[in-house]
C-alpha cells in the first residue's frame, strides 16, 4: 500500500497524503473525546451522538471544526 501511494504521488505527495491521514485521525479522536464530554440536560452524553462519532469519522471532525469556529467568534467579541 505504501509503495502504491509512493508510486502514484511521489515522495512529496505521499508525505502530504500521510500527514493528512494522520491529522484526520488525530482530529477524529479529539472530536470523539469532545463529544464524550458534552452533556445533555440530564447530565449524560447522548448515546446516539457517540454512535455517530464512532461509525462516521467525518462527524467528529466536522463537530470539532465547528466548535473551533464558534470559540473563535466568541473570543473576537471579548
């Protein structure tokens, strides 16, 4: 697999693809951790959100990016 990526993208391309996959994995784990800390009115984490976060890796990444944008807007108001 690594040889195929290297053969298709070259050295720099394979490095960029590898870093992109690595950062996506890190953002995915951070998003799942953030969703786990989010509490409902009852003080419990909604099980459906956790299920979505684990099954669909794009959801936690989008969640963390949206949360970062919201925090940036709040900090600008201060």
